[in-house]
């Protein structure tokens, strides 16, 4: 879970699961983790320049990537966002 919180920047408040991911620590490294949130399976993959969120099981999940709301559904289960350079 440490990698999820540190590199994934994962936080949970009363309403939403949010991520503020950091770049992978090495040039070709990727960090991939899965988690169950509100009975839905979410997979997150963080690379050098992008992060992919995939709803593997479930109907609809709303998360936040940095300051942006991301809606994942069974029909549109993938969202790709840039990893900030901070």
C-alpha cells in the first residue's frame, strides 16, 4: 500500500478516491496496482509520462486525477492522463 499512497498519490475522502501520481522512479519503470473501491475493481498503471485508469469490474466509478474528475464506465472503462512533472 505504501507505493499506492506515495507514487500513486492516492487519497480517499468521504466522496471520492483521488490520485496525484508521481513519475515512475526509473526511465522504463511502470507501477501497476489494482484495488477494490466501492465493490468495483480499478487498475492503475503509472509510467514515465502517463497514467492509465481502467475499470476492470463494475458499472460506473468516479475518481479524481489531480484536479480533474474522471468517470469510468463499463462502456468507457479506460482513461489516460499525463503524469505531472512536479
